[in-house]
C-alpha cells in the first residue's frame, strides 16, 4: 500500500515539475526579426544562462538610456506576469509548505529570449534584471499563498491520521 502512495507522489511531482526538468521538455521557437532592413531567422531556445555581449561603443545619452531602461523594465514586468506558472508555485507551496517559498527564491526563472532579439545591449541588461526580480516576487507570493493553505490542511490530516492510529 505504501508503494502506491510513493508512486502517486512521484507522478504528482513529475506532473508539477516535469516541464522544468532538463531533457523532459524542450521548446524551440523560430522567429524572424528585421535587422538593418533585412529579415533574419533565429532559433530561440529557452535556457538558464544568458550572456550579454557588448558591441562596439555606442553613443547613448543618459536620457536615452533612462528611456531604454524604463521601456525594458515595463516590458519585463509585463512578460513576467504573463509567463509565470502560478499553479506550479501555488502547488509547490501547498505540497512543500516550508520548502516551497524558499525554493521559489532560489529558482532561476527561464527568460523569454525572443523578446530581446534585435534590442540594444542596454535594453537586454535592464530587461533581464527586471524580469528576474519581478518573477521571483510573484513566485514567492504564490508559493507563500500555497504554504498558507497547505500547512493547515497538512496539519489537520496528520492529526486525523495520528488519532486514527491511536485508537
């Protein structure tokens, strides 16, 4: 009987975290971006590692950099809200009440690389920083909400189980 519960647990964990395990699911996307008036095709692969390569020095004024930063932060925060899997983080908080919120702060989110193709290095830098901060805030909120729901239910079930074994 305990084997059935272990198998069920592994299936639930696989369902929740399966899409985020390397090799379990890979998503590739082909997009076309216009660069210098010519269309170029890129294969976009979501990864956890990003490099920002600085191209030859550009004359960017502080005012232009501020507007680039504002636009990048606005786009990143909007994308973070859209792309985040709320069910995953709520479930993580529910099933792992103390570990879920901590894990949500340690987990490095996947960033949508397609959104920054053809953008300036300054835009990319601001975008990635803002995306990471916003995603981690939302992840923590949902994991904490799941923790607040899951911990009392788990405590109640443990109490019922304890009382059933004592009788």
